[in-house]
């Protein structure tokens, strides 16, 4: 019996325990005048992901989207939402935590965020906007590459601040 419990304690575990809407805001600062505009709005979307350890094997992962819709230089609406989930991650190598929190968890949470943002926009009486699918693996790889480049740039030998006369080289 004790051997079975010990084997259970060493098996890898990855479970979604809870999904919740952590934050949602909708602003329409130029209404009702903006409703009279006939131009097609421009849409800007930004996404970010995050994660934090809550307990030894419990983690919170988040996906945040900001949707800004403008007509000219006037904001039609601004929607910001953060979808979160609580995940159990146990007996998984430490080097796999970052990809789990940066790819797998956001992929699981994004459909909920997408639905919540679409619902908020639907309540404005404006035409619906549905966020396209996101390849979180590609975003993760891009962020990882950018971080490595930044680290390489900062690892370059620092300038000592000494000004050498022209024609001399540092050894």
C-alpha cells in the first residue's frame, strides 16, 4: 500500500483545476457621438501571458488581451480582459514549467478569454469582433529568442569608460 502511494506521488501530473475571469473592462469614451461616424474602424490587439506559483504544485496562468478600436484618432471602444486558470503541475522537470505556462496553459485559457471579450463587445450594440486563433507556441518561441538576443547583447564586454588615444587598441 505504501509503495502504491509513493508511486502515485512520483507520477507526473498536469491538471486544470479552475478557470476564471480575473479582469474585464470595457470603455467607450467617445460615445454616443462616435456612433454617428461612418468610417470603418481600425482594430489593434495585443496579447500577453503570465504565470506564477501559488503553492508547491499549484500555479496560476493568465492570458491578457487588449482590443483597441479607433475611428481616426477617436477611440470607439477599448476592451481589456485577463483570463486566468489554476493548474496543478507536479513531478514534471523544472525546465518544462516555462513551456507549460507559456504555451499549454494559455492555449487552454484563450477560448474562454475570446468568448468573454466577444460578449463584452456584443453588449456595446456594435458589430461583433471575434479574436482569431493564436499560436502560443510561436509566440513563446519568439519571446524566448528575443530574450536570448537581449541576454547576448548584455553579455558583451562592458566598456570600461576609459578613453584611449586614437590609434591604440585595448588588449
